[in-house]
């Protein structure tokens, strides 16, 4: 689901062997894919590791808000679909941890760094999902944004990540279509269903706009993440494509696009129609009021509505599962810890 | 919400001991139809190959329909370096009493490895060279794995379940989603919106 959004990458290519670096960059420019046995700059390996690990963490944490709704899904088919989706997301996390392992970091170290807060995951999973319509919005807007991002990541240069992305995207297609189906069903329903959907849309529209990360630096295409094809499209370009696709679709569904104020728990306290969300007469590109980037960075630093709960739940699962891992690994069993 | 998820969590100061060091790394291939080649699906971690087979059925076997799964410990495979120039290889006649090696090739960088056939030779160096000579033309990499180190799902095991799986596939929603959009939007707007779909999988 996550789309590997923009972990901080302080990359310094000046520390590399310059001849090898030039050859490497030429190969990237020629569209050659890099395989694990090829020479690569340390900065590239570290950058790809950060990106894949951040993506894996996001898949694992991203399953939590949806997992909470499996027991409350409104029909058997929705329950089956949500169970399959959560299983997929966790599976994506496992595949991406495997890519990361080959870049040099042990799997368990990654799992432990996630629950001790040493590494991060995507910001958007730190918001609450209090209704079934929030699950619909996560699958429509967040998975829709993730597909846009991950389609470009599948055009990247690191072979193992590209192969994994193709496989993940196949499943993301199901997640997105399922989400569309849920949103369309709700917006074809009763007044109460439509009101619930609007409220969920208000909660998720802002995080969706922030999904692609902050505005790009002016020379982003010349900086290593794009120059080395670790990512192939800028944050702002992806955000614009997202807006052009989803803003008119939401309006046609009868949803209103609001600029919202939220409380500390992520619930909307006031809202007004976003007057900037209209197509530009010349370019046709849809506008949007710039999101609250202070909120974005506040959530990254761990102070979002659900950060503490998400990480605590993951740690709880890790600790509760320790005896199972130990038993499997050593062939001996011991009693589980008291719940 | 479950009571566990509502509770305030309290934790010990220390994390439980790590168990990573005893977990193996397995490579997984799936076969979509009887007689089709096995194609690389991905990797997984498991304590042994039997458990890896169970994991593979639940993970890679539920991504898309398949009739068989192969696995091997990644330490058992031998590969040529990934090369953009023709791979050097010297053929040798099979020795019926020697080790059978399953051969996989990668056509282009970034592609998945696909089963090509088998060579039967005593040591990995000779076997890899023969595999390159027989199957490596136009390929960027050749991989061989001793057949007796590979696990396979049992014959006739149902991996991809036979009941309706439409709920977990994009194509299971395509018609109903399109019909519902038609009630809200003009055809040209729907077509424009659908341009960003992942078409191959719908």
C-alpha cells in the first residue's frame, strides 16, 4: 500500500570511486537495471536500503488500521476481501524486507528498529479510521496514490526492487478496485451512508495530498534519488497527477473537497470548501490548497494522532509472538507471556 | 475494536532475544499451468524447507492461480554473473549417474528467472558451463540448482483455492465498478480516470 514515500536520504556521492561512479551513472542513464552482484556506490545501496525498509515498514503498519475492521466488515464478501487485503499488505512487507536484507540489514534488526522508533513508516498510517467509510477511503485514495507512486517505482533501476514492485502492483490493483467499489456503493446509498463517506473523505483527503511528500527541491532531477532512478518522478508531479485524477472524480461522486482543521486525535473540527480546488483554465491541472506541512513534519516526528498506538500494537505483537518464533527456530517450546 | 487493541500497552525495558540467525532464506518459483515452466515468484524466510513450502503456498500461492510451487535454499543455487555480453559456456554430455541440476535463466536485467530444463553433470562448475552452453544464448544470467535440494508441493495439492476468488482479484470488481461509475460520470471522464489503472491486471 505504502508507495515508499521519501525517507530522508542524505547521500554524498563525492565519497565514491569517481571512475566507477561515472560508469555506474552511465549505465543508469542508458536504462540498464542494477542487479545485486553489480558494483554500486555505497550511497546507492544505503539509499535503496532506506527506501525499501521504509516501504516494508509502511506495508506492515499500514495493515493495522484496516485489520481492526475485519471483524466489523458489513458483509461476508467485504470481510473476505479485507482479510485478503490485509494478508497481501503483510506479505508485501515480508517481500520488501527480503529486498532490504540483500542490501545488508538483517530482517530482525529491521523489525526491532521499527518498534523502537529507530526507523519510520509512511505518515498517512498515523491517522484514525473510525468508520467503515474510512476503510473505503484508505483503499480508494491511499491505495490509489500508492499505485501512482509504485507504477513509477517499477520503472526504477534496482532489479530486485523492480521485480518486487511488479508483484506488489498486481495486488494493489485489487485493493484499489475493491476500494472504488466500496466508495461507489456508499455514495449510491442512503443519506446516512453518504454523510459518513463525506466525513471519511474529509479525514483522508489531506493525508492523500501529503502522501507524495513535501515539495521538491528545484534541482531534484539532478540529485541522486532521481538521477540514479531510485525514484523516477518528482513528488509534485505525482501529486498533480493524483489531483487531476481524484479531484474531479470525487466531485462527480457528489463529495465536497474541504480544507479541514483537525484536533489532536485527527478528527475534523472545522471545514470550508477548498476554493483552490478547480482546474486551471490554461493547463487543465487541478489546484489544491497547500496542506499543512507543519502537521506533516509533526506526524513524522512521532506526534500524530495514532503514532504511539500503531507502534505499540506492533511491539505488542512482536513480543507476544516471541515464544512462537523461539519454538519454531529451536524446536523447543515455552509458555506464551501473559496477555 | 478488540479489547487488545483498545488497551494501554506496557512493555518490559528489553525486547525479546532475536531469533534471526536460525532462519533460512528460500527462493520460490510458481507454475501457472500444467506443463508450463516454473517462474521465479520471490523469496521468503523460514526455519526449514517444509515450513517454507507451507508459507509459499499461503503467500505466493494466493497471489495468483498456480498448480505447483518449487523452493530451494538460496545457498544451493549457483549462478553466472549478470552479464550484458554473451555468456561463455562449454557443453558436455549428460552423465546419467550424476547430479541433476534444474536450469533457470534471466533474459534481461530485471526479468524474473524462468525454468529452462535440466543438465546432469557431476560438479557445479561443469554443470553451470553446460547449462550456459545449452540454455544461455541471449540470456543475461543462468542459474542452476541441484534437483534433489528442491522441494515441491505434492502432486494434485490444491494451492489456488477452487472456490470463487473474485473478491481478491481486481477483475472481480471491474464490471460492477464500471457500472457504478456510469451512474455518476460521463464516459469520457471515466476513460480519462481509468488511464492510471494497472491495466494488465484488470
